[in-house]
C-alpha cells in the first residue's frame, strides 16, 4: 500500500524507532528494498527517488512501479522525492502521486528557503502529501552521489529550526549535525548536543541524511534524540557494485539477467542491516 510518510514518522517518533529511507532508481533497487522490508517482518519503508535519478527513470515510471510493487505486499510504503531544489519537479511529483517530497532549499538564504518551503507545504498538504525540508548544510564524504565535493558542513541552528518549522508547517526536518553524504573518512563526529536542542525546540520527526557508515550505537543515540527517518544510499551502491564486479572476474561472463537478480539481493543485504539498526535500541 502506498501512503504518505506522516503517520509512519509520527509513530516512529513516539516509539523511538526510525524508518529507513533507501534510494531507488530502477526495478532492482525497488525490489531489493521491498524484499528486505518484507523479510524483516513487514516493516514500513520509504522508497526515496532522488531528483538526480530522473535520467534513470521518470517520475511517472517511478510512481507506476512503486504502486504496482507495493500493492503486491502487505506493508506501508512511501514513495518519496529525495533532494529536489527544482520547484517544478517537486510540484510534478506531487501531481504524479508521490506520498512525500523533500524540497531542498538548503543552499538558499534562510528567508528564501522558508518562502519556497511554505509554498510547497501549502500545495502538498492540500493534496495529502507530506513535506521534508533541510536547514543547514551536509558535507560530502567519499563515493557520494549527492551534492558536490565542495559542500561544507553548516550545523542546523536550533532557534532558526524552530522559526522555520513554525512558519512553513513542514512535516519533517532534515538536520545537519555532522553526518556526511557518502562514506566517512574516519569516525563520524555527530553532534548529539545540537540534535537534542533541535528536538527540544521542535518535538517533530527529524531526518538524518548520510546514513551510510554511521555506527549502530550512534544511530541509536540519534533515534533517541528525535531522528525518525534515516537516509541510506552510498553503501547500497558500493556493496552491490563491489560484489557484482567480482562476478565479472571469471573466464565466463554471467548473463545480464543473472546479474540483475544478484543486484537485487545485494541491495537487500544492506537494507536489512540498516532496518535492524533502526528498529532495535
Ligand atoms: P548516504 O549516501 O551517505 O547513505 O546518504 C544518503 C542520503 O542522505 C540520501 O538523501
């Protein structure tokens, strides 16, 4: 069943769990994520289609495929538009049937980010769609497919976050507290003190981007601090690519259909690992 993420996230927030938001861009990644969610005991899951994957798949195809696959499974599934700074694409995703959208105005001045986010919220909420926005800025680690190498860390300011949420009516806020998009070069330095202040100020589901490579204990501390949605992308890709590349080393190359099945199962492995981290405190 396709749903918006409000109910999923507010329940997760109350129960101190997080819902996994996993990036998808083809049949194999969607199947890999959904198979893992079913196998882990019918967990709610977010299929995050990044605006940067529009060359891989159109919004319409992503919606049709997610609808068909979710109808065949008895789990709540949210099709979410991840990181999109283009308002036209955001509105198109809402019209297409996505359950939630992330309008990413984090690169804009505060007032402009707030005005655009408020506009998105008005349109999305009238259509029963949830909205995520971002305040602060997340740096790029290794092998990241998001943002750019020059992205610098700017921590989310709790007082600005309070004003932003009150004025825009956004459903979930992505915070910058030291996570990076991509793999960490050392041990992540996550500012749980900032997270705690933001959580106190908002009492709303918070979103952690850059989930790949965060140690389990740190994930649990973030969930206790109000994080209810955690995004994972890089590790799914790096695990699948490194395992698939081993299949290409032998004297006889496998058929593409076999690689496609294996891709799905490698994606599932990583998703299962994170679902386990997100559910057990
Ligand atoms: P990683 O690629 O670091 O897992 O981050 C994913 C993400 O934040 C998607 O929005």
